[in-house]
């Protein structure tokens, strides 16, 4: 029932007392209805962008043909120097069932491995008396190893994989020769080539001669040792094991396990007036045993025909912190006293710096410089501002009161990695004598100001700070840096700014 107002008309006064709402239809859309939808949309776009960025970019696709699969499967890796450079995407039988085809997708970092001459092989466990390789694949996944071809070679898509690792994989650039014998004598691929007990190469193939009357051994002498070869060089079978019976007893002469089991080939180079260089492919006769005259006459053949610098030992104390406790530890490195502008300088690897109260800048830690055949001197209070760098990690320290052993004109700034030797001095019969370690250019990886030394099982911790000499001209081209488990050759850069 409606309310009756004083004038007798229902609802008029009530309409003025109570407000009324005006209802209007308006379509604002989903995105305009709430700002939260804008946030949701931005989050979706961000998620899509992150997903795209995390997607592994597809690299080049290649096909490798192997005679056997050895358990290789999809998802296994392709590695170069321990780094992933590709992924196996498919493993299928060839149409004629003569082998398998392995489809590989190369990563962007390994995209240049599709060059002509690149070699691939499957790494798997190989156990014998002479080698233990690929043991990481005994319980883990197999993988494909690679040896790159010519970086300027043409690209190709299909490759013929190798059944085993090539024996020359780490000795590229050596001198290849042919040794001809009347019998195999138990020599096989991988057998060592030996110079005075040191392995300087290996046998890479065994074949019959063209007339089938002899056995031809294809051998490779490593680049670092090819200068030992002469046209007068003599080769003979090295069994690695010998027994001499006499009235005084039995004398057993045993060499390395590899030469005992596989056999080996030794050689020596008697002096010769023929200085014509040896070329790859030259044929030498392989004797059954050495002639004593060869060994006696070959004693004067030099390995390095260069004048080498005499180094000094640089000793001092380095401050380290162990669990917040500061301790001092001795350090030892090598250096070279050089005649430069302003007097003699010591060129060595970087040495520790210390802060001295009241000084304008840091100072070098106190150093003790010891020549191999003279009295040591103390070097104290040298300001770092008076020193200058001549290469990344190379320090030139003034004020060294020692006889000059090398002239700065006999330094050279190299442009690229080259064959070189590291030199440090020792004492023999009271006289200084050089001790060297050869570094082949194939072992050096250029990363700009330094060359990383790779493919080496040698321990260079005792060579830190030693000068590096070029084999081509005998000039010092850098300093060896061996710290934190890394070995590098710091190239000499005379135009570096002062420290």
C-alpha cells in the first residue's frame, strides 16, 4: 500500500526524500575494466621473452659416418678439448647396412668445425698394457671427439668418422718420414720414436713396401724435435728390454712399458757436412740394432743452436689471509737482468705489492735476487711508480745492481704464437748452464695479450717468471706465467704504459 501524503497524493514527497540511481549501459572492455589485466599481460610478454632467450640456438647440422656405433645414442655430446661443441640428434643405420649415420647439431661456438679435414671419432674405454683411455665413458655416456681441420678450408656437411683416435692428434705439424725394414719386428701404430730415452714422436702407420719385399713404417717426429734430424740420422729397432749375462751377474736393461710391449724405434744423428734440410716423405733404412760408432760420433749434435740468456732467482714473501689470519709465505720465481735506458733492469713476472704508510703509492715487497754463480742482493723499498709493465703480467724493475746478462735490443714483440723455448739457469760443476723446455706453437692458444699453453702434461710451476725465447731468431719474446694452475706465455709489449 502506498504512503498517503498530506495533500492526498501518494509518493510525491517520498520521491523528493529518497535519491534515485540512473542506470547506464557502457561496454569498457576487458583490459579497461581493471589495471591488473595490464600487469598480467606484461608478465606474459616477459615470460615469452625469457623463454625465447633461454632457447638453445640451433647450429649447423652435419652427418658423420662411423663403421660402428659403440653404444652412441641420441643426446650424447660432441666435445673439443673437453668443451661441448655439438649434440647427437639421431643415430641411424646406413642404407647398405655398412655402418651408421650420426646426425649432429653443432653449437654456435663449434660452428666452424664443419670444415674439410675435420676428423671425428667415438671416445670409448680402451684398456691395454700401454694405454688407459676413455675411462670416463666406462660408466658415463659415450661422446664424439673432434680434431679441427683447416680454419680456411671449405665447408662440408658429411664426414667419414674414424674408428679410433688418430695417433697424430696432438702432434700436428711434425715431420713425417718413412722407415724401411726387412720385417715388422713387433712395431705397430702408436709405438714411440725415441731419442736417448726421450719419446720425440711415434709410428702412425705400418704397410708393405710397393715391391712387398720390405715393411714401411710411417713415422712422425714432433715439431719440437725435428731439428734433431739430419740426412745422416740412423734408425734402429728398440726393444726396450735387454739382458746381459756375465760372470759378475745378470744385468737387466728395461725402458718404458710402452716400448717393452709395443716395441719402439730409436734414432741418432751423427755429424754430417750435408746441411740440406729434411723434408716430409724422406725414406730412411731401419736397422735391427745400432752400430756403436753411431752413438759415439753423435754426442756433439746440439738440440738448440742458440745463445740463451742467464736467469736469476727472485725470492720474497707474499702475504696471504687464511680464515682472516694474515700469514706470510715465501715465493720463488725467475727473472732476467737487462740493460735498458737508465741502467740495468730486472724483467720478471709480477711480484706482490705492499702499502707503506706515508708513501705516495704502493711499494714492491722486499726481494732477494740470486744469480746462479754469484752473490745475492737485496732489493727494498722500490716504488711501484718507478716500475713499468712491458706486457700483461710482466714487470720491469729498476735499480738492480747486478751484472747485465741480456740487452733490451735482443727482445722482440711477437705478433702471433710461434715455436719457442722456456729458459732458466742452473749450476753444473760451479758454472751456470741453461735448462730448457720446448713449447711448440701448436700448444699455444692466442687470447690477445697472452698465449695459453694447452695439450701439455708438463709441470711448469718451477718456471714462473722465466724468459721465453723464439727458436727462429733467439730473441726473448715473453715471460712464462704459471699461477693458479694456468700456464701462459705473456708476450713482450715494449709500448705498454708505465704502472
